[in-house]
C-alpha cells in the first residue's frame, strides 16, 4: 500500500519528515506511529493506516514534500508474518538514502491533470490555467512544485534591508515552523481584506458561576474552570444567528458551513502555534467543552494530536487572556473568514443599574473580545452584530444549569 503525506492542517500544503520511526524490513502495526513530521501548525507522529512490513521509504529525513506525495510503501499482513519473526521481506528496499537524490523514476509529464484541492487553490491564487501546466507527479498529476515552476518569478521592488550586526549579536536560523508560519501569515494578509472590530464584555455573570462551582469542578475534573469554554459556548450559539461568519472563502466562492467546528489556538511553549478543532461545538455544554479544550491543548503540547484533529475548522479562537493582554488583533486562519481574540479579564469599575433604576458604580470582571474579519465575506454591521450577540450571550445567560 502506498502511504502519502496526509493533510496536517487546513492551510498546510507541505510537511517535513523529521524522523522515521521504522526502517525498511521492520513490521508496523495499524495505527502505530511510522514517522514524525513538522509543519507550521504542528509537530506530530503519523501512524500507519495498516499492519504490515515497511518495504520502501521514499523520502529521506529532513526533506519537505507536498501533501499527497508518496512517502513510503507498506506491504500488508501477508509479508508481515515473516517480519514478526525477525525476517525482513525479501522485496524490501530503500529507494533513497540520506543525502542522495530520490531514485523513483518520474512518469512522463502530462498537461492539466489536477487531483488535489490544495493544488487547485494554489493554481487559482497564482492566476494560472491548469491546462498550461505540465504535471510530473504520479500518473501525470500536477504537484505544488509544478505550479511553483510554472509561476512567473515576481520582481522584487525593494531590496530587503540587512540587519546591522554588532559584537555580541547572536544569529539564530529560522526553524521550519517559523519560516512556514511567516509564509502563511503573509499570504493571509495579502489574500484577505483584514478588518478589526472589538467590544468590551462584562464577565461578572460568568465569574459568579466560576466562584459558585469552581472548587467542585476542579475536584471532579482535575483542572480549573477557565473563561475559555464560556466564550466558546457563546460564540457557537452566536454563529447560528450569523452563519456567514462561519464560512470559508477562496477566489471563486464562499462556503457557508452548517457544522460548527471551532479551532482553538494552542501555544507550543513559544515555539509555534497549533489550532486543534472542537467539532460540533454548538451541541456541547460547558463541562464537555472544557474537557475537550483541555484534552486537545494537552495533547498538542505533547505532540500527540492526530492529523484529522487539525483540519476542518470553520472559525478560530485565539486566547491571549492568561498573559493579561488588552486587545489582540490576530491574522485570519485561511481559508476561514474570521478569528476571535480573547484577552485579559480584569476587575474594573462599571456603571450598573441599581434596584431603584438609578446608576451605581460596581466592580466587575471586564475584558475585550476582538474580531478580525474578511471584508470580502461581509460588512461592518454584520461583524458588529455578531460581536453584540456573543457579548449578550456571555453577559445575560444563566450559566449555572450548564454545570448541573
């Protein structure tokens, strides 16, 4: 069975194999990790979909390959029997070695054969026609490298300035994660018409529920009840009222998603970000949301996420609150049309209405929610109305029954 590089994130088009966990001739079980990869979204292990013997390794460690590219061949259980006894398959062979060129014979080029949605989107972004591109991939299909080779080389208008070096300065090579992050975020800024809208939110109703049930929740679940699941719950409900915010957009069409799969950004010890997906968030109560957010974050930091947990997100939430930030303006997670930043929540004086209908000053927990949205998808009034709905959900809902 041919094994190909899986899709490891919504906007990920390639990945770097950092380490093979099995050698040619070794047996691998179904769902057992076969190799490690790194992208701008995640460092993770990729499991084998079948049990068998590794008969070919087609990509050397350190090489970056596009999604869908063949990376290995695993012969199923018929050949695996001998491998379990310590006997390698007689057909096992290494197609490449560290530092060598790949020895796979390339098929004859064919024009216009596109099989990957990622490649199709890249062709559109580059303003090319598939019929004009020679495909060198398997069966003559067009690969990402074919598209890049067919793209006109852009002229550099301005030479990038070089940093001035002084005694004691340190040079640090950009990691693969940092380089690809730079590529994707720059592309997002060039693709989407970024606009920013924010609202101030009174979290006092949420805080009362946290105080009333926090100790019991921690004892039962083993972790603290934070503000984040409340925000995720409020956002999911607001997306029902404003479905275009829950969309994806490319150069030709907009897809309005009717499933609410919320990507929640996780910091990987300052080495990068990953955004695992809470699926069908609108159908889950606070406790379940808190459990899933905690589990996905923990496994992201220990590099134990499955590839399918990083794809399919329809809206992203990034949480800077633990660092007590004031207002963050994030970059849209392509091809989504909006991303919400949650910042620090602090005690502040606010004006409230007392029992007699008069104004009074009270100390409440207040924070900022900032929405980055794509002006190609909708306008300012729609964005403001969506944020108003999120704020109303947070401020007025009776949260106690959610934890009962």
